[in-house]
């Protein structure tokens, strides 16, 4: 069973064995139809498309962030429809460094499914290794028997709990956005610039090496250990713009043996929806 990362050769072995659901999570925040189009044009054989907006999020009402979590049973039903069985290994990939795939990884763990991993290096690594590619409409898959069970991840945290703990420094908040957005420089996705007071910047891109794969466990530990030193694991919170790239930090931490942090699904897009919540700027 793979529970964080899968390498290309390992995915080939899983395909040969025949019990794997491959999920193409390709997406584009600025062109929401682009991910499915890319999947239709070229994908790992047998891969289904899992859409961030339609499958891994519920409807945003303007106060709950851009990509609020879906209802657990609704998501479980969608995954059954795509062919997921209870005992099946899931391998998620995308074309963007793995951060959309990481949202599916976290979501499946939230539904109690441990056998889920992200393809290290994504679709690019698959193609570079000479992996087969298919295109066009996908053959229908029989429905699976997957059902949600107890979460394998800590309970997600909400804005009210973060706000109530700010004065006491109850949480160590890791912001997965880039340094410019964290400091407060204007960005297309942010209606208000800055960060949650007390948060520290840990951009998800720093989890990746030049080849688009996760850096070594040793490098990840060296990066995250100083940020969470002296903090109980359940008090560590991963946040970003809308609860997506935050999952990439959670994946990297668990791969490095530092699991147990909580996801703030609403993240910055929810936090700034209420003008009474405090905002900090600068480094």
C-alpha cells in the first residue's frame, strides 16, 4: 500500500497487478474547464478525471472560501461512481506540481481511505519515463463499493477557532502561499492582501525540486522542523488561499514523518470575507 507518494515504476507495477484507480486531478484556477480538457487530450491509460471545482469542493457562498469542502457522503458517492472500491489503491496526479492531486489525497484520507498516494513528478514524470498515454472519451467503469469511514486526518479547523486562539498563540499557522502574497503584495486571487496574524510562510513550491518531484525526506524535515518546533502536532494548521495548496504541505509533512497538522479549508479566501478578522502584512 502507498500512502504518500508513488514513483512511476511503482505505478507501472500497480497497473500490471490491476487493482488501482488512477485519478487525473488536472485543473486551472483561471480556466476551470482546462483540467478536464487536458485529461481528454492526454492521460495515463485508465485514468478518471477528478475535478477540484465540481468534485472536491462544494458551492462557495462568498463567506466560506473559494473551495469549501464537499459533503463527505456526496464525495464518497462520486468516488464510487468513478469506480473506487474500499480496498483499492488510488494514485492521484496532475500537471501542476501535485497540489491539486494533494487535495484529493487529503480528501480521501478525510473519508477514511488510507491507500491513496500522489504520483511523484505528476504527468510530466510519467511522460518523461516513456509511459503510455491515451486520449479521447474514456470507457465507462463499473461503480465501486467505497464508503466513507472515520477520518484518518485531524478535524479541519474553522475561522472561529483560529480567531479565538490568536491572542494566546494557540496555533502555529503555516501559510502555503508564496512570499509576495504573504507579505501583502496584490495578487489576482486575493481580494485583500496580507496574512493571518502570527502565521509563517511555507510556500508549497519549496516542497519540490527542480525536477518537479518532492525533495528528500531529510530536506523536508530540515525545512518544517524549525517551523513547528515546540508545538503539539494538533496545534499546527496548514492554510493557503482556499485550502488546496495547503494540502501539499500536509502531504509533504506526512511523507517526512511529521503528520498530524490540521487543514484550514476556508483559508485566506474565507478569512478575508469577514472584514472584522485581523490581517497582518510584511514578513
